[in-house]
């Protein structure tokens, strides 16, 4: 708290690592509130935003009066104009529309988080959208949920945002910023900032993005008739369907000509086709301007303008992606139900340093995992915050007495019986039936095969096994909190942000040390860059990154002074390899 207070009062940048149980949110919130300065707190996810607002800020506001607000991207807010203009086309849409209208008449915020009927199938068509917004000219402006939210942000002393929104805001010009100007910027969960910002700064072209935009214009209904904005423009049916067919051929070529998450180097082999698609989009836009003139209501005109804006953005992406760009890496993602092309900066260091960090006089970057054995150098380089002040506060919990640690050296996932050995170890731990179990995996394939060998046996034990992907993460965690016999098989998103106390989570199983796959596009580009500059990719990048993630995973188990539990590490390298001691040193 003293370190945060000095930074807030005097300016500068502070890196603060604070272990579980230190109360780091109070450490930065209390001096911020007492200073009277405006602050933006950015955390990783919407769930963490909600937690920070309802729990920490809610509590502090009872002790001292101050204003605070939660800020989310505009896609989280209902657009009254779009809802009023929407016309259902079948019984399912009619029922959902009636629920949305009923909710709209009662909600104060229009935030989808408050919509109590599960996921809305119509949300894409009725949420607030920058391209479909008339701003102050809109008849609904005075009661617009999104702009009312913006007004709350402007009035608040403390605004709680997420990293994605912070990144998007930083990319906008000064006259179109979403978030208010602030004296203090606090980046909570700062270890995750570079990954989230890379996603925002780069390019994503997905098959789904194109399909959604074209379906908004024209889609063949169940009865063989066209629906969509251009349903009354027969002259445009052919160019839209021609573009749709060309895109389908293009995505099939991507699927057959690339491998999932394989790095793309040099000129992309589909460059000519991508340029051709961009030209076709340009031609369609011109034809729409001629053929659709004067045919639309004001609402449909706005929606058409929005669709054109999205088409232009996709066309720009099609022209930018094919050629190599310095300090950017490209790859394809080819999955069963999703195909996309991605382009991201190798490091977002300059953007974080020169745009995000430079936006406030006082910047605090905090997390439970910013250092490797007390050395902040790795995250300092990644985030471009060299020369910052540092403070390290270890967890007040007595982890050595609260945790029993076991290492299974005999489990080798590269061997023929590795999966069965891992499944057997998990079944054995679960059979102790002394509380919930969280098994953390680094590979979806390994998780799936281990699950297949374990789930029935766990059910026969009277346990509740759950695997990531079969239900929402939030539902899995809520189930675990409400029971003492849940077993979760989880991937990346379960290595952090999981807060389950008591016997609901008694055992943590780390199935493998969390090294990045060396062929992952950004990992490969970063290791090559380190090699080129005379460094050692393993010790300068791969090892510290794995240690930080290991610390995150390990921190899921003990969430209070009363918690006790077991950790099972199913990777013998932690004892047999010289670098293994760095993982253990990072824990206690």
C-alpha cells in the first residue's frame, strides 16, 4: 500500500508482485480513493471486473463515499433502436424477441450480464455497434444504454475496465476514446497484458466473420426465400452469392493448404485469391450504392451502412495479411468448426510502453506472478517498462504447512503408457474423496484421452467429473464451489482466475510443466528473435514464462489461511532436470 501510495502521489511506474492473500486490490484501491485522483483499473476478464466491483469496491464504498463504475465494450449493451427495428422471422425469434423486450423495459443498464434467460440468439442483431450507431442524431440517444454507461464512466472516480477494452481504447484517436482520461492506470493481472494486447493490435480474419456479415445482407430462409437487408434487391442476389461461393472456396483452400497454428512465412500462397476477394467486396459495395439507393427505411439504411463498414474492414484485412510484415507473425487456425487467419505483433512492447503506459502519470502493474525467483526482468522486457520501481510481497499463507506436495517421476506422457499412467494417478487421487480436485492440462489432446480413461470410473466413485468444453467454465466453477466432490479437467483458462475455497478444492494436479509448445507461432517468432540477438531462447524466454504460469496454476489451491490441500505434479523433470529447481523455488 505504501509503494502504491508513493506512485499515485508522485507519478512513475511500479511493478508490484503480491502473493495470494496479501489483499493487493485494497493495496492499490485505498490510496487511489484517498488521493481523490481518477483511476482506471484494468483486469483480465469480465468475471474479474464484476468481482472487483461487487466485492472490493462495494465494501470500500461503505467506509468512504466515492464513485465507481464498470466499463465494458459496447457489444455488451443493448441497442434500443436496433431492438425496436428488429422483426422476428420465425417462432423461435419471436419468443426470444419478447423476452428481450420485456427485459429492456425493466433493466437499468442494458448489460447482457443482467439478462437472465441464458445466451440470446438475437444478441448479435440487437447489441450496440459502432458501425450502426447514429450517436446524438439517434432518436433513442437520450435513453441509450451504452451512452448512459459512458456518462457513468465520465462521472466515476474509479473505472474498472478489462485489458481488451484498455487495448482498444489505446488504439483510438484522442477525439474518439471510449474511456475517460485518468491520472492513474492500474493494470491488475498484468502478466496477461501482452497476450490480450497482441490479440487487439493484430488482424483476425475468420470464416465466421465473413459469414455473419454476408448473412446480415442476404440469407436463404427455410422456405427457400431470401431474408436480410438486401431481400428486396434481386439485382444484388447474384453478386452476394458469387462472393459467398468464392469465399467458401477460399476457406477450403486455407483448410487444405495450412496446418493448425503453423507459422506462415513469406508471401501467403493465396495472395492473388485474397486480392481478388477484396476487389469483389469493393465491387459489391459499389453495386449496393447504386441498386439499393432509396429502397430502405432509416433503420435499415443505418444497418446497411454498418454492414458496408464491416465489409471494408474485411477487405483491408484481405489485402494486408498476404505479405510479411516486420515484427509481426502470421498463422492459420484450422479447427473442426472454425477456420481463421491471424496476424499479431511478435512483441506488443512498444505499444504497451508508448501508448498504454504513457497514457497516465502514475502506472501500477500488479499480479501474483510478475517475477521469477524475485527477478522482474522477464516481464519488464515483455511489457517495456524498464526502470520501473519494484515491490515484492509474498503470500502471508504458510504454504509449506498448508500444502503437501508429491511428485510422480514415473509418469512420462511421451511413452506408450503415459496417458494411462496419468489417468491412473488422477483416479487414485480422486478416490481419497476428501474434497474437490482440479487437474490442469497443457494439451487438449492429452486432456481428452485422459478424460476418456477416467470419467466413468470417477462417476462410479460418486464424484462429479467435468471437462472443459462440455459446459461453460463459470458453471463448472460454480458447481465445484457448491460441492465437495467435483473433479474438473481444465486447460489454459483454469490455470488462473480460479478462486475456490475450503474442501470444495482440496487437490490440485499439475499434469505437465506448462512450457509453451515450441512450434506455437508467437513462441517460435520470439525464440528466433532472441537467438538472432545472441540470447538463449530457453533460459531467456521459455523457462521464465513456464515458471510464471506454473506459479499461477499452483496458486489455485490455497485461497485462505484456513485452506489445506495436496498438490500432485506428474512431471519428473521438476526433480530430474537442473532447471526444475526454478519451479520449486518460485513456490515457497
